[in-house]
């Protein structure tokens, strides 16, 4: 049976982000396509539905929002602006505490004010750390993408399908990847390019495309991360009911290591 892998890399990386929460900083991982592609093929071949069936990988499509130096610079500048604003707010709260310390207040009232202001300062500090973390993450993602693109450029099995990343107020997000993936999924089903579609995404926007390829006799297999009852620890929702769903959350630590490498901080 012919197989094509449709990999929404940002969404698939999101699954690993959840997994990395289990690991200490020195143990965090990144997906290695040279490892996870053969691993996923073998995983499917081990399923009862595919007992004795040989899967032949025809193509791997990577769907990526593409980084650029200017995008990273603009994002960092915007994040630093947010950090400066938060620092200013923290200073104002500290100034308020200094003023309160000069007033004649009961010890109970003074304690309540101190606790309240400290809570606000802590919240602002946490928000500030998010922007520092975001700068670091995007820089790491950019370097990782450059390394990945260099590795796949001469690989005839892999086809990069990219859109431009967008930046707003320091936050970088991709747009149009789901449409591109859905279009390829349906078009290639019509042309008979595959029998089995391995979809590395949990994007609900793909649900109609997945349902359509099933009517064309194709088998969609979806890999994503789901924590029952906790949407904040899930990378998928309605899509897992559209095709055969394999929950990455259920993978053992050893399986994750077979699909990934240690991340350099």
C-alpha cells in the first residue's frame, strides 16, 4: 500500500512540547525526521488492521511557516517593547509600596496592601518571563528550521510546502498551512497517489478533507496528542474522530527516544 505523510510541523512539534513537560531541562527532545518517519511506518504496520500489509512510503510533505531574519528581528523588538512596559508597571507597583510605607496605617492594613502589591508584581514578572521565553523559543525554532531545511534539500522523498509566517506584537504564527495541507490531501487522493495518509496534525480545519478522502477509499491515520478532559494539554479535538487516531500521549519514553534527539539549549 502506498503511503504519504502529511506533516504540519508546527502542530506536530506542539505534541512534543507537551511530552517535554515530563522531562528535565537536560532531557528535553526535538523530533528527528530520520527517526520518526520509519518509526511511524513500523507503528502502523504493527496494528491489527495492517497485519501482514507492507507499506511503501511514496512521499513526505512538510508544511512549514517559514522564518526569516527580519521576522525574528521584528518579533524580538516587539517582545522587548512589551518587557519594557511590564518593567515600568513593576516599578510603579514598587513605588506604591514605598509610598505606603511612609503612611500611618495599621499593621493589618499595611500587610494586606503589601500582599496585594506583591501578588501584582509577581504576575507582571511571570508575564515578562513569557516574553523572554518566547524570544528564546523563536530563535531556537529558526535555527532548527535552517538545520532541517539543509538536511532535507537533497532528499527526493521530502517536499517542503511553505507559507510565510506572520508576526503580531512579538508573537509569531503561521497562516494558510491547514488550507495547503487539506488541498494536497484531497488532490493526491483523487490522483491515486496514496492508499494511506499519515497525518501529523490535530488541526480541526482538516476534518472535512479527512472525511472526503475516506469516501474515496483512502485510509487516514492521525497522530496527535490528547489528554482526555483537558483541552489545555491536547493538540487535537474533533479531528481524532474523523480517521484512525493514534495518541502520542500513550507513547512510552523509549518510543519517544526512538523518534527524537536531545535538544541543545
